[in-house]
């Protein structure tokens, strides 16, 4: 609908729908790993092809390990620069 600009990396999940809503907690029998799983299918009002991808950004920005280690957020910096509010 062109009402937003997505900046950063592709999201997880899928654009056309995801499993969320009500969650169930499981403990895996062999590893004892605790997992939370969504039990409801939630779908987007508009469908996109191909299915099976998250939301792909309009402006892709891939942070590096150095960004994360130095607490630098290049996505937020891009947004603030675009809005003219950078420090």
C-alpha cells in the first residue's frame, strides 16, 4: 500500500501469513530445550507471490559484527538522516 518504507533486513516469517496468537510451551524430550510455538494462523489482507519470504526491505542495510560490538545502529541512523534528525 506504499504507506511505509521498510529499512534493514528481511524479516522472519512469511509475508502472507504466520503462526502466532496463542502459544504453547514445549520441552523437547532429548535436549530438554524449551520451545514456544504459535498455534494460530494469522494471514495478511493482501497476498504476495512468491510465498514463503518475510517482508523484504525497500532499503536493505546489513549491520556488521563491528556495528553490533560498538552499539552502532546503521538502520536507525539511516532513518534519522532521512528525516533530517541525525545528531
